[in-house]
C-alpha cells in the first residue's frame, strides 16, 4: 500500500533526446500515483506521457509517490524533489550527442569568441592539418593518437555543420549531415539493407558502389566528383583509377616530356596497379627523412656539426 512516505522519483530526459526515456523509468511510471511534467519538458513529450503540468515545488514535494519527468535536474520542481531525497532515473546522453551540444554552446552567445568568429573558409586549414595528423597516427600505428586525431577530425565535421546551421539562405545541421550519410550508406549497400544483387568480394562492392554513385548523381563524366584540390600524387592516382575503369588506354596519358608528366604517369600507373601513390610516396619520403636524421646524429656523435657536411660527409654518415 502506498503511503505518504512513498519515495518520489525524478525522471530526467535531456532536451537533446526529448523522446527518449530510460528503460528503468517505465515501471516507475506505471506504478506512480501521480505523474507530472516539469515546465522544461517539451509539450510533445508531456502529451505522449499523458502527464499533467507539475504544481509548484512546495506542493510537489508534499505529494506521495510522485513522479516528475523533467529535462534538467536544475529545474525548480526537480531540484526540490531531489533535495527531499527523490530517486533519480536518467537517460545517459550519448557522447556523440554531447559533442554536438558542446559545439553549439561554443558557437552561441556567451560561448567562445574565437569559435564564434570562424567560417567554412577559415576552418579549411585546420581540416587539412587534422587530416594529416590522423594519417600520421595511422601510419605510425599509434592507437592513442589515432583515437585523439579521429576526435579532432570529428570536431571539424561538427564545426562545419554548426556554421552551416547559421546560414540564413541555405541552412543545414549535423542531423541533416548524418541523415544524408545514412541514406547514402543504405542506398549503396542494397545487398545488405535490401534485396539487391549479392556481393561476393571487396572488389565487386567497389565496382557496385561506383555504379550506384554514377546513377544516383547522374554524372555526365567519369571524372565528376574527383576532388582536384587533393595532393598531386593522389589526384594523378585517382585520375588513373577512374580512367582505367572506363578503359581509357595508357598511351593517351601525357607524354613524359617533362618531370610533371613523368610523375603523373608514374602515379596514375601505380593506382591502376592497385598501389596508392600518395601512401607509397609518403612512405619513401618518411624513410628518407629518417635517414637524414640518422646521418645527422651519427655526425654529431663523431663531433662534427651536420651543417658543415659536404657530399662525401653525408655519404660517410648515411645509415647502411
């Protein structure tokens, strides 16, 4: 039998997840004598729960077995019940949702002046820098750095989406970005999410992906969608890959009459052969950089300043 000593409960459903209640809340709601909605609860949520608007905090704390559904523990009624020993059942906010909330706060009035001043254009350099830092973490096999750099790249996505949401002419937000991504992934994997043709290998899926993308975007050229702003070796490789799929013969590539044309043919041919020219070139460049540093260390160990080395000196201390 419920008595005046029955414990009150505060059910918290964050504003970012107004339609989500924790599983533990449902038994409490069913058994409650009184279910009220706090003033900060969205009307749609209050209606769905068939909850009455909560009375004043003083009256609320005097009711037996009351359940108050609120968006924030700081809401006056929720705070009063909690102060009187009410149990709290909360909906954990997923970290990804919390990240978007933090980004919103930083861009909003009273947030960070630097963040508020950024534009898509001003953020470009950071996107490039963070992408290369992520690439380095992958190449080095550094798991801790990989996790951190993935977060930094995610920050750029959240930042650009938040800036886009403020565009009065054509706004979109992070939810629209995510929705478009989900639609794309589902649409281009009909063998997983529908009744599409079975895919038996990664190569088959890659080909199907390109076919579906070509149809979806109604592209007029095999080169539509190739980002010309990417690093040169990667661009040449992508052009080689795309034209290779279309059967364009290698003899139509630029004649190797200068260094640029030679590099283009090498990078394009590498990608057609299944080698990532950007990654291969970076690996050689990083190995060469390690050789330079090793030679410098060896020279210093011999009491010679590396800046004074001539060609024979570099050869002497170059790692074997």
